[in-house]
């Protein structure tokens, strides 16, 4: 009986089990197996933007068909974004000025789906601009956008002349600012180096989507965990009572402790650094995180504080596992910045894929 158990448990040497040609086949299969990276994090943290950046870097410009569907999406982002954003503002006790209330009642109608090649509806060009320039909407942004109006509104509404031109074709920057609420799982394969592919998996981050994460964990070499750094003064879309950053910290802890990710490299991207740097000038972290001791309006101190919060959680979760904490500050809409961050992610993922049995050195 003892001998039997030991013969099952004893790891057999490679050469004992496989013939030479089988060994060669296994090696080839291992070489071809893609390096798998999961993009995880709350909704709106920037996962799909990273996915688009990787698509741009590896496959070149967007096709005519992709560009056309992004053009239609941008129209909806502006119209729906203004309507939903201003409604959220109302719910927080703010409103547009008296003379623009009537406009708000009709703004919902702007957001119909455009047909292929149908230009933006020019009759809405000025009402959109008036709503955007409403002093109360502008004051909301200027004071740190606590009501959580979509950040891409500020990008698109500064470009209304270009967007409403009949010949408007979205640029890469326009496409990177477009937002679609992801549901389900998007996957793409990129060539990393000869004989080695990268499988990038983008999974929806809203609360209802998170239970899918576990099912994608199988064979994952790395988790890129994304956080909206600028969400420290905002609540979740799906739960007005929960602060976005608190939710991200909880989610980070759950993910770090999840047994199905125990052998996976974790890389934290504290994203939307550009929005954070502007916002920090007007919205003090201490108003939302009372234990923040740094000076108000100091982006470096703010970045250090949040990095420390995430690092403390990782250290506690990883103690038994000798795992390393990797963190980068990113702006996902900035192609050069993401090229650099993702190059570092790929190096770590490749190291893990080449030697997954080795725990990461501290
Ligand atoms: N300014 C700015 N906008 C960003 C950044 N990252 C993402 N966004 C925008 O935030 C919105 C949500 O991003 P998305 O990638 O769709 O988030 P996801 O829900 O995690 O997939 C989109 O409109 C993006 O263009 C960033 O670093 N800076
Ligand atoms: Mg997404």
C-alpha cells in the first residue's frame, strides 16, 4: 500500500514518462502556449482602454468599420453622458441653471443610435454646448467632479466643432476616450516574440460581472489590476453609498487573497493619473480619507498615500507566499505611457510563464 501511494506521488522524471519525440512536442506546446494576462478592476478604471492601446500597438490603425462604430459610440457618449451625468448631479442636490432646465428635458431624445455614415445631428450641436457650458456643470468639474460626470465629456465637449463636422472621422485619441460599458469577456491574442503569443483578457468590472473573474483564472500568468486613482472623491455608479476608492481597496484585498490567483503575478496600475493631478488641486483627499496626513493639493503625497494603502493590503495577503508588489501610475489614454507600463507587465508575465513554479522573489 505504502509503495503504491509513493509511486503515485513521486514526481516522475520527464525522461521516464515521455519518449524523445513526445518530449519535443511538449516543449513546443509549452513554447506556443500564450502568456495569459487578465485585466481586472472596477468598472471605469481603464481596462478596455488598455485593451484598445494594445490592439493599436500590435495591429496598427483601427479599421474603417471599427472607426465607424466608435463614431456612433462617441455620439451616444456625449448625449447619454450629458443626460445621465446631469441627472446624477441632480440626485446629489445640484442642478443646471434655471434657463437650461428645459434643455435638459429634451436632451434624452438626442441620444438615438446613429445609422452608418449618418452625421451627428447638427440641431443638437448648440444645445449640447449650452448644457456643457452651464455654470453649474462647469462648477461641478472645477470642484473635483464629485457627482461623477463622465470624464470623457470634458474631452469631447471641447471638440464639438470637429465632432459635428459632417466629415468627422474619430482619431485614435477620440477612440481611446470613447466608453462602452463592458459586459462579458473580451480576449485578444498578440504576438509577443517569435513563438510566444500574449493572450489579453478584458473582463467586465461592475459588481454583477465580478463573479466571472474566478472562471478566467485558470492558467493566468499575470493579473493587471486597474484602479481609477481619481475616484477617491466619487461614489460607485451602481451603489451611491460606496466610495469608488474604498470599493477598489476591498476588491484588491479579495483578489490578492483569492486562492485561484495564488500563483499569479499581480501588477497594480493606479490609473487616470492625468485626471487625478487636476482634481487634487480642488478636492482634498482628507475630506474622503480622514487618515490622510499629506498636504492638500499635492499629487505626489496623494499618490504615495494611495500606493501605501494598496501595498499594505498586498503585504498582508502575500506574507505566506513570498510575492512581490508591483505598482505603476498610468494614464491609459496616453499611448507612450501605456507602452512603457505594458512592456514591464509583459516582462513579468513572461518570467512567470517561463518558470511558474518559482515564487516571485521579494
Ligand atoms: N483622461 C483619462 N481618461 C481615461 C483614462 N483611463 C480611462 N479613461 C476613460 O475612462 C472611461 C472608462 O474607461 P474604460 O477603459 O472603458 O474602463 P473599464 O470599465 O475599466 O473598461 C473611458 O471613457 C476612457 O476613455 C485615463 O488614464 N485618463
Ligand atoms: Mg471595459
